[in-house]
C-alpha cells in the first residue's frame, strides 16, 4: 500500500463546475496536509494546507480533513481552464524522522474544458 | 521577498560523471529539503538540512549527498551518474516556525538529463 494515494485521473470537468480531488494516507501519525498545484514543466506551487479536522476555505478552494478516515480532499469551485494542472497531495509527520519530509501522492491531472 | 532559486536550471551530463546543484532558500528560511521528481516515481524526498546539519534522509543511494552552508544555501551532489538519475531536482525551503505548520516553498527546479 502506498503511503499517500490520490484518486486516479485524469479528471475532466466543465468550466464553472466543482472539481473534487481526493487523497488517503496510511500513517496515522501524520500531522499536516498540503495541496500543491503543478503546471506542466513547472515546480509545485502551494495552494493550501490543513491540520485540523474539518473544512478550510480559501477563495474558490476548500480543503477537507478527516483524520479518523485518514482522508483529505480538495474542492475547487467555479473551475476555470487556468486550474488545469496536476494536483499533488502531500503529508508531513511530526518531527524526528519526518523533519523536512513531505510524502507526496502520485498526483491527479485535472483538465477544465470551456 | 524573493523566492527559492536553483541553479543551473538545465543540465546535461553523461553516465559516470558527477554533478552539483545549488539552491538558495527564501531569505530567513533555515531548512532546505531536496526532492527528485520522475514520471515513474513521482516526487521523492532526498534529504533535509537545517543549520548546516542533515536531519533527515530519504531512501536513496550514497551517490546522492548534500550540504548546507552558514547562509542556508544548500548544494546537492550526485556522483557516478546513471541514466536513471535523469529527473527534475527540486529544493524547497521552510522557515521552521515554532508551533506553526511548516509549509515548504519550492524552487523552479533543475532539469538533469543523463546521456
């Protein structure tokens, strides 16, 4: 079992729709959870992070965390063609052997078509 | 504030050679992490440095090494290059704020091609 798994893509949604990206993790000791966006040929760009159970909203983006289910998701409302990218879920632990280490999922390719 | 910078951006080497990549973190950030990104394996953690000390290391062979200088700039070195080392090498910096979430900010990466 992979440490961090994302829903298989690619995901295609029409412009204006809600895109839902999912991620599960295996380490119950995981502390913080991140969503990065990576455009083709570019480096990952941080969208948002979450560390408490529940929802966290930032503009059109909402991250949801359920530690009991070891599940984190990202919702993108009013999707735009410029949101087309690979979305990476990343998880960090708590100190010790987790210093500076993010464990990434394989990414989900999102395409928003006009 | 300037972002993370990496040099060079592109590099072509041949098998058996060695290579050194450089990373300058965001001003004030003391932790630098390195990652390798390939289409098959995705993003994988190489190592992390904080205050010139390697605190964490991923599951890579000893050919991969790094160091950090007193100004927090970091270098990674790959010796005896293999074809499989072709990848995008990313560094990320974080400020390590006490009691807050460490968020890593990535540089543009160095694209290494081994022929």
